[in-house]
């Protein structure tokens, strides 16, 4: 495909770079040029072209057994939306959408009123439902509190929204053991949060060992099985091998916890 047909759009360039790096680093059986050509020459009608492209991308992924295949699928889909198509006059679906919708939005009369989003929602809850919802929101508050403070500031809005929901829910609470007062504001009581934390700690303990087992199993499989041999394996064979490794690791951790793990970095 002639280079002049590729639009110098920053998002397209970024997607191309990401795709190029991912293909090279993880040795996927394709190239960025092949992806571009496949997209550009998809001159069938919309549904047929998309279906054909999706079949092709799945064939590429199935040959490349790797834990990051979902990210690869997402990037190839992103490429379809941002790369130029011949039958669209060298434009991308993203560009066409912007030109046909955002620059010429439908009038108010053309919008289907049945699709309008309600400004408020009323939900009838019995006492059991209410307490279940309270507990769910308490767990969510703990998670988003950590995410917003220690992981990424983008989660601050989620934490803020969660806090607002707690205010609304506690306004209807009649159980004094669930809430306490802090500077005139209703919050979950220490007794209530201790109960919630018991569940969270059990989940975190399970999740820690489960993630550790899965990551170590995949790290071992990457070292002991060459890429050529992995490509020849069926999906069932590959997953069976991973499950066997995970089971051995899980049994070892149940007996010895971290006694058999050695840290080789610098402290």
C-alpha cells in the first residue's frame, strides 16, 4: 500500500508503533504491513469485511500461544478502526464516523426518545437486599480507596462517586452498628468494617497465591518449552501442561508457603 495513503494521524501512528513492537517482541506470525494491507484491501461490504478480518486475526492468534493474546486482539481491532480502508477512500472508520456524525449530528427530532437515558433511577430494595448492597459498596470503597491513592489518580473519580453512594445509602440506615459519625458525616463503623475486612483479607490471601501460581507456571513454561514446540501444541495440550504446573506449585505453596522461593535481586 502506498505510504501517501496512510493518514499522518497521531493515534494511528501510536497504534502502528504499539502493534509493531508487540508483533516483534512476542513473535506473532504477521507484520504491521500485512495488517495494514489486510485492512486497506477489505473492499467487501461492512459486515462481510469485518467478519473476514476477524477470522484472519483469530488465525494469527491461534498460531501464537501466548498469555498476551487478548492484548494483541485488542490492538488488531484498534488498527481496523484507525487504519485507512480503500473502499472508504483511504479514510479510516474512525475518520468516517467523525465526519458523518460529529460534524453533522442528527437533529433532536431524529433521535429515538426510547433510547434516552433516565436522569434518575429508583430501585425498590428489601432489608436483605439493602444490607447486601451496603456490604458490596463497603468492599468497593476499600478497593477504589487504594486504587486512587496508590495506583493511579484516574481512580479518584470512582472513589469520589463511591463515597457519594455511601452517603445516600447510609441516609436510610437504621442499624446503629453499621454506621458511626465523623465530623458530622456518616461513615461505616469500625465494627462493620472489621467484618467486611475479614472477607477482603480472605479474598486477598486467595488471590495472592492464585496469581503467584499462575505467573510462575507461565514463566516456567516459557523457559522449558521452545516457541516452535508451543506452536505445534493444541489449545487443550497447552492448557493441560499449564494446569499441571499450577497444581504442582499450588501443592508446594500449601506445604511450604514461600520457603522454596529465592529472591536474586539487589536489596
